[in-house]
C-alpha cells in the first residue's frame, strides 16, 4: 500500500501529466495488486484549495472527491489519535505577533 498526499491524488485523478512517469507507474501497479491509501484529511485539503481559489476542478468539489474515493483500489484511511500523542503532527506555526522592545 502507498499513501497519496493531496497534490499527488489530484494529479493522479486529473491525469494532467503533472506526475512523473515513475510515480504514475507506481500508482497504477499498486492499484493492480494492493490499495492506494488517501488520508481522511485529504478531502478537506482539496476543499480548502478550491475554496481559496488555488485549485480549479472540472466539477463541484464534493462530486470530484466522491468520485475519486470510489475509484478501484482507493482506500480512505482514518487519522489515528496516537499520531498526535507521539508528536507526529506538525508543530504549531510560530506567532507573528511583534514584540515591543
């Protein structure tokens, strides 16, 4: 099983040539023999990209996500709580507040 990040999923589903040959081949081979995993947070990331006008899809984002998640070999995997406990979540962004001197 391989896990696709947000942008890899978009490029793989759109088939716009944004993926390299070896990446495309790996995804195709994995779908034939196993599953391609998509994190449960990925649909939200795609929706945010569309909402912020950083991504355009050929149809409504909800339809696009629903269709992508039912493609053969695609599995939505949950975000597990131990990830946060073990410190694997990204750290909080540094504060942008200015300090007075």
